[in-house]
C-alpha cells in the first residue's frame, strides 16, 4: 500500500472521523444491508474510523473491520460487536469467508496491479450467495491530491470487465456526484456483485 496515503490518515484520523460521521448513512449502505442475509458476517475492507462498521453492526450484521491506518482504527478499539485489526488490505487471504465484503473508497488508494490482484481474491473470500460492494472514484488517471493521498480511479467499463473476468456478477450499479474530504468535487461509482455459480 501507499505509505504517504497511510501517513495522511494516521495524522488526520480525528478530522476524518468527524467528516464521515456528519455524512450519515447513504444509499450504498442501505442496498448492501438489504442484500446481505440477516445476521450475516461481513468484512469492512478499509474501514477507516469505522462509521459504516458501526452502522452495519447496529443493523444486525456481524462485522470484522480492517484498515492499514493504526490511528484510524483507534476509533473502533474495544467497540462491542465489531472485531477490528490493522491490516494491509492487499494481504486479504481466503481462509476466512464472509457473507458480504464492503470496500468503500479504500481500493482506489492502491496501484492498478494491486487493485486487480485484490479483486481476484474477492470471490474466494465470499460464502455462497455473499455480496461484494465497491465504491470508487470514476476516472482514468492516477494522481495525488493536495493532501498527498494516492488515487487510482477506474472507469465503469474497466470495472465491469474485471468483475466479469473474476466471475463477479453485478446486480446493482449507480453513479453519483459527491465531494472528497478536501472539498474537491468528484464522480463516484457504486457496484454491487455476487459470485457467478
């Protein structure tokens, strides 16, 4: 993973947590919850300060939350009902299976080859009928923002192709306009998929 990006989150965890908390639940969370079995075991892959993890827990899911930033995870430490651990998300292994994997704007901080390798692992980490959510900025050029974070956005066409290649069948998709933590206007993609059987 990109060290400059992790360093930013380590040094700005409190501000980021407040920004995320002020946003409240969004449409993507609701779609994910509606399509995950009640009481399901999910992975929040790149959980940040854990606002989404807590919302999923409060709505009946069992949550494992991982992030590369130790400081971000401090907001989830000793939180009942959420198991959290520091992890480079590129190191996802297949030993543990989930009913859902939630990757909200975390994979986009990886280089293209790292993204592709991680997406290849996703189907093997899902239980039968499990779902995968990916939220990502839309674009075709990698860049560092003014805060030093690495972004490697993808196009809809590119993501649809790599999902298909990895036997992930998209059952819902939408895009929206939003703004980043630094106030920059962005266009984002939301993809929801299941394993092809």
